[in-house]
C-alpha cells in the first residue's frame, strides 16, 4: 500500500524472514527530493512502528531523511504471539536483513545509515552494531535498555526459578510489574492513545520475554566497551522505566570516539511519543541536528570502503605484474 501526501510518500509491505514468518515493514520517503540520509526505526517492547512511531517518522522525513521501520515478531502487525519474544537474536536477524537490504539498493549505497531505537529498540541498535560493526554510520539511542538497574535485578535464586519455569510455560503472562503505560508516557492524551491502539500489547510480560530481555541487557552490559559507532543518547531525567544512569554508563564505557549524551530535566521515558509537544520538539531538534552534523562531516564509511577497494585493486595489479 502506498499513500502520498504533498511532501511525504508512505508505503507498507509484508516480507517473510528465513523461517517463513510474515513481518510488517513500512517506510516514509520525501516525495519531492532524494533522502539525504536513511534512518531505521527500532520500536520498544510491546510497541510497533506504523502508528506509535509515525510522529517520529514524519518529523524525520520532513527533515529530509528516508525512514524505515519493521514490527518485530510478536509485535504490531507481524506474525507471532503478541508480546512474546522467543529469542531476541531472531529479532536482531530480522531487522538486520531488512535494513541491510534497503541500504544495499543502488540508489542508497552512498547515503548515511542511521539506526534509531527507543528503550528495547535501543538494545536492538546496539546489537545490530555489534553484529555488523563497520556497516552502520551512527545510532540514536532513546532511553536505551542496555543494563538492568541493580534495584530491579532479580536475585540469582529467582533467575534460576524463572529459567526452570520458562521451559514449561514460556508464553505465560506470569511476570508481575507496574503499569508501563502509566510510567512511560507523560502526556495523558498519548497514554490513552496507547491504550486504544490494538497493535500495542498491554498484557503482563510473558515469562520467556522477560528472560530474553533480562539476558539481552546482561549481555550488553558486558559488551559496552565494544561499542565503537558514533552515537547520540537522549534520556529523560525522570525516567522510571530505564535508568538514566545506565545511559551515562554506556556513554562513559563505550569505545566510540564520537559520542554525545543529553539528559532532559523533568522528562520521562517515552521521548519520541509520550512527552508534551514542546519537549518532543526539543528532543527532535537535537536528534535532527546531530544527524545533519554527521552528514556535513562526510561519510567516513564510504571513504574506508573506497580505500579498501583501491588497495585490493592495487594488490591484484601487482600480482598480475609478477
């Protein structure tokens, strides 16, 4: 399906992953010009792309970027039990394959590739980078899930119990917890929009999902030093879902040379869709400015690829001479 307004072209498409699961994808493209960069959306747990991330996409496409999203398995319009994550690596593989296919189209090969993820989507961005360290040109991490806060970490005994239970009842909505919608979304109107959105999962966290999110966070915590890509972290100081201190830890620990951390006083967890309009304006002004600065600096990845290609050609030429 394609919808075109005066300056934005929106398209939807279902694709199949390697295991035959049907996945929903969408894209917002400037209708009257070539995108100056590509931005790939990674939604949070229980969320989706086409509705809850539409506002973010529209802001980015109007800034001149091509924007692409995918609903993870068990989320939105994609196949799977709602709110169920069997293996987080499967989600990473799906996104990697879809996003890579977009980047490798001939018309996109020279464009900057920027990953953007919120909460669980931030963990996805980091895992995508670790999977292909030299492929992505930068990441925007919105309140990323990259470490479980110490006061929220289950005890080793509890982890052992949950590990045993998930073998028997992986999809069981057994995990207690606070109302995430109430904690994450500051604007009451948007809170109601989330509750009314049938594509968003609002049940209790399923047992296997909870263990996968815990294991993913624990694994990322051990690999923060391996993060080398350019990144911008934006985080609300009053976030009650992901701890701003974990974002500061990522900023301090990552090996990236080009890294920025912005902490917003008084703001909550859902910065791209959940804050009051004036706050969202501030966050996106910073995000768009950061991406534009990377465009202005030139594409170092293309320079590296060109140098590698030239070195390979010279090596072949020398072998032919000999």
